[in-house]
């Protein structure tokens, strides 16, 4: 049977008025997915609003009353509590759901996918015969990892293939767009001198905040825990890893200082070549050139620079990794999962 492309399926964007939802629309537009195939969904308060798609007016519908039985693919980013209710409902109506929220990511029955790294898990977890053989069930939902996890594993995986990672320690510098449109508005308002718009844990303008998401009992934040648990699930091994996640007054683009230890002493040029050869990763030309969020916002790739030895530890290395959190960190990765699913000829 002929395999379908993204342009031949019907797609609902759930959370279409948000940061990730608008990025979904832009990416589908870039891929020339026909206007007729797209439905925009959001909360009841947005129903009737008009979004732009291919120069035409795309009306927003209410998620609560939407019937997914004629929708092939649902690109979900309405927040975890909303996905918890509506992703299973859509899947039960026959829609394949790509969920961007944290709700399903660590469910063992649900694939957590970065296509360049573990597309094989998509086959293993969703293909009916293999599922039966493994005694697994799958409800039709695929999870998209956290934005900071995606760009970190994209940079670590090609290195892990050269010499197994022994330990990873990461400090993040995460933009406000990772916190949704409300956090972006908050930064703009505070920067313009209005301190009354304040929902983040501390003032964001001219500051940095070492808290993203809630605190867990062991002192980590949930964002830090997600980076650890999701990385282990994607790489398929219990890698030793620790994270400090920090919100910074940047609108778009997350940065990460990653320290890692390998099993072997590998020349830097070998690591650079492995990273250069990996799809979706770009490496700075020299040790003195590097990327910042402003340089790469709007790009699809993950940018690695400042790769160097860490003199403080045997077989230790450091690197600086920057990516657009709304594209590769969210909407683009989910679209790539859908494209991979269709290209593999998989069925829900
Ligand atoms: N931004 C990122 O970099 C990023 C990366 C990875 C994952 N994520 C995850 O993706 C999700 C959305 O992020 P975002 O940045 O797009 O947030 P956002 O800008 O705040 O947008 C949230 C979207 O969800 C919709 N929504 C809220 N409540 C709803 C309801 N009850 N029913 C239907 N729709 C509802 C909103 O619609 P209304 O306009 O009608 O309220 C809006 O379209 C979050 O779970 C986030 O953790 C975000």
C-alpha cells in the first residue's frame, strides 16, 4: 500500500493560539500542507478567533466540542491537564496524537521520540505485530520530549555512539517562550517598566531565575527531573546525569552548558566530525566561534560550539548547545515524528 505524506492527511492543531501552536502552523505552511486539511483548536474563550494560514483566515474552534473521528493526526500543545483529558479522547476516536506536554512522556506504554535518535522505538512500540509479541498495548499517543531534553540528546547521542557517555552535568539558560505566551508577555511588560505583570516565581526582567516548574522533595525542580528521566528513556540506558535549569530574560532559544565524561579519551576532532555528520546538528567552524539564541532563533538545527576538553576530569569534555525551543524543542520535533510515522508506513 502507498505511504501517505503529511500533505495527504487531515491535521488538528490543539492549542493553536499558543507559542507552540503558532509554530505548528508555520511549519505546516513551510511544508505546503493544504489549508483544507488543517483545523485549529483552542479553549472556549478563543473559539471564533481567526489565525492566518497560507494567507487565508483559519477560524479557531472549541476543543471541548470537537469530534476527532475525521482527523488523522492531532498535534497537541494545550498544557498537561488538558492533554490528559483530550489526547485519549482524540486517540479513541481514531486520531494519532503527537503530544507536546509532559503528561504522557514517562508512561512506559507511550513512545518518547526524537526521530534522529530513536525512531526504532516508534516501530517497536507502535507496530501491531511487534506490540503483540512484546505483550505491550499502545493507545495511539506519541509523546514529544521536553524542549531542553531534545536539544541536549541531539548533541549527546552522536558522541555516545563514538564512546559511551559515563556521566553528564548540564546547566540550562532557558528562554521565556518555553513558559508559554504568558511568560513572553511578562518579560516584555516588565522590561517596559510594568512590574504588575508577575506570574513567574521572581522578577524576570534583568534577572535570572533558578526555578522552572515546581520543586520536588529531593530539592530538584520538576524541569531538572524531566531532563534526567526523559534522557534516560530516549537513550535507553540509566545514564548518570544531573541538571540545573535556569530561566533567563531571552525571548526565544534555549542555551545549555553541558559537561560530560566519556569511556575513552577521544580527540576533539573525532567528536566534531561525529556531530557534523549527524542530521539536524551544526558545529561551529572554530573554537572561537559560537552561537547565541539571537543568532539561531527560527532555525531548525541544534547548534554546538565551544567543544573543548574539561581539564578537571579524566575523559571529560564541555560544550555549548543552543536551539530554538519552540521549533526543534517542540513543534518541529512533533511534526518530524508524524512524518517518520507516515514514512515508515505505520498505522494507528
Ligand atoms: N514553548 C515551548 O518551548 C515548549 C516546548 C516543549 C513543550 N511545551 C509544552 O507545550 C504546551 C503549550 O506550550 P505553549 O508554549 O504553546 O503555551 P501557551 O503559549 O500558553 O499556549 C497554550 C495553548 O493551549 C490552549 N489551551 C489552554 N487551555 C485550554 C483548554 N482548556 N482547552 C483547549 N485549549 C487550551 C491555549 O488556548 P487559549 O489561547 O484559548 O487559552 C493556547 O492555544 C505546554 O504543555 C508546554 O509545556 C512548550
